[in-house]
C-alpha cells in the first residue's frame, strides 16, 4: 500500500462525455472501502482544472508533500491542465492519473490500465514516483510558455481536432462508444478544406524549409489521435522529441500512411514522411494556422514555437 496519508482527486466529470463522472464514482467507492482518506476537487468548465491545481498545490506545499498525492481523473486535456497549473514552481509534486477521456493517449503511452480499478491499484501499490519527459513549448508571438504530455500539432492534425471538438454529434457518439467516428468524419472533411503551408523547422541547430507542409506533429511518446502510433520510436525518458511532417498528397495516400502507422511503423521509411528526433525543435510559419497541445486548441496565428523536453514526476 502507498504511504500517502491523503489523496486529492481532481475530477473532470465531463471528460469522455460523462465518462469522468462514472469513473470517479468507482474510484471513490474503492477508496472508501479501503478506508483511504481523499478529497474531491471537481472541474466544471474549461480552465477550471488549472485554477483548482494552482490553489491545491499552494495548500500541499505547506505540508509534508510525501504524504499528499494528486490523482487526476479525466482525459488527456484534463492532465494537460493539471500540468499547466503545476507550472515549473511545483514541478516536483508527483501526480497519479486514471484515464477517463475519449483518446487516453498518455495512458496508452505509459502503460496505465484503462480499467479504473486496475489504474488505481497501480497508484496504490507504487512506492516511488517515476520521472518522465514532457513537452515544454514557448510561443514567441504570445510570449507564453506551455506544457504538453502527448504532443503539439499544427496544420492538419490541429484542424481535425478543432473540427471534432466542435462537432454537434461528438457528445452523442462518445456516449455510444463511437468517438472514433467523429474523428474520422472530421479528418475527411478537413483533408479537403485544409491548404498546405510553408514551414521552417530547426532541429538541434539544423534548419530546413518546407513549401507544402500539411501535417506537423511533435510527439513525446508514440501515440496521437486516440491510439495511432505516429512516432513508434518516441520515448518519455530519452530527453528527445519526435517530429513528423507530412506534405499533402491524395486522400488515399493519407489512408495508406495511417495503415502503415497501425501496422508496424513502416511509415517512417516512406518517401513522403519526414521524421526527426531532436533535443530542441523550433517551428515557424508565415501564415496563420491552427495549432493544439494535447488536443487543446491554441490561438490561431502564425506559428513561432520553440520546443524541448522538461521533466515531471508521475505516480505510475
């Protein structure tokens, strides 16, 4: 049994179109049956999780931190907001995570069980926090620093996420367990709407320019889009980020590349795939383009991002 005396559950009940609420009920029931002390902190609107986390870590910092543990129940976006709330000042505070979203790529990338009871058991039986890489990015236009546990994307990926997030059928299909249909429908629509764009990248000091970039993803572990292994070589412990760039070809070509991703990662050797691993990456576009971090939409603007790894502690 873990030595923590008190558990702080940060819950997004709306994650996964209500899945967060059901999962949190199960977790609370298990903790109660084990006579484990816990406090609930419920997030009810976008950005609320950031506020909750900032307030909570101030309270925790006044106590012996080894006796306190934050457990996040929600999707990748909820975890993203918790990291934002921690910032750098409280980066030493470890967090546990129980997935309750629609994509759950972080859980998939770190080996956290999708079964809530098993995920909780992983937390309760773990004795030491694990240090993992996350993405730290700096937006020069906004003069703003941000963090991501999964990926930062610009162009096609970000536009698909935006379209899916605002789809009127998302909530209904998520409840039926068909969240992938929303993503695929958005993917098809955006493919024929999204234009290519010029992009300049710098990877560990080496500069390269693309005139027809279409999909650009900086990944911290293999998965994006709810389980697509776009960066099969990515690791959360190597101090490097993986960058994938695709130009726009035919729609059938895109489907073929996704098929290669799902079956063995052979897409990395395909002629239309540009793949880099680097400790430091910069992305610049002269034109306005969609971008996102962990599926959370960022300001639509010309891109001027600088990215590298940072470290956080997870109770896994």
